[in-house]
C-alpha cells in the first residue's frame, strides 16, 4: 500500500517543482523588470548605495588625528576625509546593508565617541 501511494505523490511533487522553475525563468526576461533594474543601476551609479560610519565631524587637525588613529587601530578598513565647509568629516568603511554598518559601529564606538551610520552618497 505504501508503494502505491508513494509513486503518485512523488510525481505530483516533481510536476509542481518543474512548473515553478519555469515560472521563475519567465519573470526575469520581462521588459518591465529589465527597465526597473536598469533604472536602479543608473540611480546607484549617481547617488551611491550602502552605508559608511562617520567617526568625527569638526576641525581639520582633530579630523586628521582621528583618521590616523583609526588607520592604526583598523588598517584594513577604508577611511575617507571629507571637507564640508567649514568642518571636516572622517568616514570609515563601506557596508552594503545598514545591519552590517550597525554591527561595525558597535565596535568603533568603543574607541570613538559620537559615531553615526550614514548612507553613502549623502
């Protein structure tokens, strides 16, 4: 009795799996989806995407000092000095998601007070 039920159930499962795979393939070829992906790509190239962590905002001397200290503590993390008239910003890291940036920010807060997560391109 078990063998009699197993074969039809297996065939139904196989048929459902194959039909769902073909449904997924037709979606990615849609013109509307392709236009939306192109629009998102153009937006990301002009605005940027992802997150960075700002560890300092203030005068030039202190900004350069904080930047040097960060490079010594975390040599593999990218840093950037940004001049935003009249102050300087020290931004570190390049994270794809806010969650990644928040996790890294918890580590950096131990050495640098007042750190914030900021979207890239802003």
